[in-house]
């Protein structure tokens, strides 16, 4: 029996944003592996085993998936959003590189998903309409000094930015530092978008200038978008439109 590993993105939260390709993989799976809330997004059924694990055991989770696949299982490793954006795809390939030689011959595929970054941008218009970058503000796997360096360089390059994992309960000071850097380097009217639990029933979208941004507006369920200096806000009744023009004056 030949096993396989599919690394799948479940999208930002709504079942309507799970791709048909991912749905087909989930329907064919014998085993689902992932972080607890992501695994629970997959309904139980006969013939399917769901393996839940904590958020800080990514390599162990990847090895488990590869071991099951080597034994013939059809494994789907689930992530929210896209599995290649601060998610499980990298962990699986790291496990392949440093693990059993036979794992390199397994059928391993990555199925893309809609990221929170793209879903949040779509809610307000097109803030990522020109060049942009994504930065994970968590310092669990890299030092804060590197995060700050990348943040300052992104501001210098005048990218629009998407911040993942901005503010955890155990490390709330990280987003405070990020706001300090932005206030040192950006105009006070720089557009910021706080998209909490985007595409779920708990969704909250807040648009504020940098001068009015507060650390309490973000948590680990929040995706933060920061416009470039060219990003425009169009006032109207209700929430404004936000977009970044595709052209840059010479």
C-alpha cells in the first residue's frame, strides 16, 4: 500500500473558502494531523482518524505524518490559511530533509489555501495592491532583533505590510515594540487595518491611522495590515475603502 502526505490550507476560517482540491484531499484521507482547532474544522467520519496536537510541536507533528504515510496511510496535514505561509509546509520538508531517507520517496504535495492576509485585504478593498511583505511578529522561533531589523527595512523600502501573530498573551510587548518602530519611521496618518477572526462569525475589522493604533487592538487571532506611504483611504458611509495604487510616480 502506498501512502501519501498532503499539506493543505484550510483558508482563513469560512468553509466557503476551502478550495475544492483541499476538500477532495480531506475526503480521501485516512488521517488528519494538525493543531487542535484546525483538526476540529474537519468533521469526523468513518475511516478517518484525527490527530490533534499543540501548536509548538510542528516538527514532531511532521514526523508523525511522514511515519504514518510510510506505513501506507493517506495523511493530510492541515494548516489555517495557506500551508506555506508561516505554517506546516516548511516543517514537513524540514522533517523530510533530516529524517528517514525513505521519506524522500513519499508522495508529498502542498495544496494552497487563501491566507488571512489576502482575506483581510479583500474585506477593505486592495491595501496590498502594490508591493508588499509579510512579517511574523512572534519571537518564538527567531529573535526580536531580527524582527525589528526586517520591520525597519520594510518601512525603508515603503512596502505595505502584513503582520502575523502580532500579540500573544505571554509576549504582549512585541506588538508594542512594533508600533514604536512604526511611529519612529512613518507618518501618523499611515493606514492600519486590524482584522480579527476574519471570515468567521467573530470577525471584526477596524481601520485606524497609525496615530490612533493601540496594542490592545491586536491579539493572536488578528491579522494587521499596514499601508505603504501611497496607500489611500476613501471615506464613505460605513467602513472606508482602502487601496494602494498599482502605479508609483517616477
